[in-house]
C-alpha cells in the first residue's frame, strides 16, 4: 500500500499507546516577529487529533490561511467594507513605519472593532462610507460595556487614525465619524512610583532567587531612570539588536554611555562626583564620591563580558517581553509586593526621588527632551509639599523682617 502524502506542515506522531496523532506545525519563517503586508501570521501550530481524514481536511484549511497571509490575501473582504479598509491601512506606509508594539496593538484593536456583532452582520462587514457619528458613538458605548473605558477609547483612537488616512486617500468622505468624540484617550491614573524600600526588597529577593539579571534591570531603571524596553533591549523589529545597554559602554566608577531607544538620543552619565580635597576618605579626595553605588554593586555581581548587559539566566539570551513579565511577577510575588508595583514604576520612583531631593530638571539623567515630559514621572508627593510649605514660610519670614526694618 502506498504511503499517503500528508499536506504541508502536517506531522504524524506515534503515541505511547501505539496510536498515531497528527499535528500541524507552523513553519519557522511564519513565527513572530515575522510579518507579511503589515500582519502577523493568523494561524498557529495546532493538534488535529488522531483521525487522518479529519486531520488532512483541517490541515488544508490552515495551509490556505497561511498562503493567503503570505500573499497578502485576507479572506478577500468585500470591497468598500470596514474590514477592507482596515486591510488597506495595514498595508499603508504609516502603519508599516510604526513600531512593532504599535502595529501589534493596532491590529488587535482593528480585529476587536471588525468583530463586533450587530443585529444582522459584523461591524467589519458594514460599508465604511456609510459609517457616521451615531454609529461611532454606539460602537464606543458597546465596547466600553464589553471591554472597559480604556480599551473602548483605544479602539476609537485607532479608528480615527484609519479614517484620517482613508480620507486623505479619498477612500471615504469627510467628516471623520470618529473625530471629536470627546473621549479622553489617556489613562486616568498614571503609573505608581515604586519606593526605595520596595526597590531594595525587590533586588534582594531577585538575588536570592538566582535572578541577578532582574535585580540589575531594576537598578538601571530606578537609578538612571531608564525605560523598561531599553533596560531589557527587546528585539521586536530588525535592527533592535542595537538597542539596550551594553558592557562596552560601561566604565566602572567612571561613566555609563546610554542611548534612548525611543528617540535615539545619546547620553554619557558620570558615575562619580567632583573630587573633594578636604575629604578624609582617600578615594573621595582622589576620584570623587560614587553617585550610584547600588547600581554599580548590582553590575559587579554579574559576569561582565561583551554584548547586552541584562541577559536571561535561563536562556543565555536577552529576555523576550513575555519572559521578562513572567520573571518580574515571580519576584514580585515572592517579595510580597502589591499588584500595583510595576516595572515601569521603578523609573517613576527614581524620578520622584530626584524631585524630592530638590532636582527639578531631571533631563540630564532621564534623557527626556522637554521639562513637560518629565512631569509625568516627577510625582507630586508629601515631601515636595512639605518643602514647598517650608520655602513659603521662609519667604514670608524674610519679607516680614525687611518690612520691620
């Protein structure tokens, strides 16, 4: 009997009990972060059971979907529909030029909007040219009810962007139904600032768990006010290998050269203060005080070498975003820290601490371009309020003294 030729990517596996099971394995070239025409592969590896004929049928369907993604066909949405408009936008230069994370989030929101069930059809099957402000308001109310205010607002933001580009390309008519909806697109509450006590506990717990990389990541973020994406150096797009922080740029006790992944701006952070000839400590007299002793202590506990500094001990490579989140949560849980405690909170906490110390312009450390941007991180605290009150009292007292002269 001739051996049956299986469809592409369908694999047979012998089971322990003697039977055979079938699996469709997505090819490596289609795995994230691979994209075709601005989209990630819509199908994933899947177990197809032990019935050969059923497995072949399912594998054929999966291969069709794979081929449509590879060639840019998306199930051929009807021309003029919202789904077709979204497909057009995913092929637009503006979309392709966005970061990996932005493209991922926009795809997700477009899929949510397109799959909203109306009375007789899906929203994605409606004609885009017929969508008006009333439809947009109703869609927003539904999404808020189903997914919350933040997700609903983000979906409206994506739709507004798509319609703006479509209006410019004369795909739909002005006015934009998603414009001027009066929706606050930003989160109502900012990230919580981690305290130094929490920072110390997190690092101590991470070291005890054999996760020195997480302790060092926390130190870089808290002490030098660095973004999480830069600290871990996530590789999401071609060329991201150059992002992050490297051993070659770190001179112990001297300086740390850093580049902002978001802006591309470079900084050299001095690691010592000015020499103090009057100090009783010889090192301070000759070289100056260490400005970031906790950070340098964490770096010293690692195995210095070449390449990116923060490396996953389990893989020997940089963390993926999912790996970093899992590791972060493990340490947070072990340390007994609250759920509001986040990795981003280290940057906020470090900036807030600088503000409490009286540093109003944190840009030389944080790398921000404007003071307005730093206001997000430099939190208003009781310590600042106390200092402001004390300054006012000093001012009032000085003025009173001058008036009585």
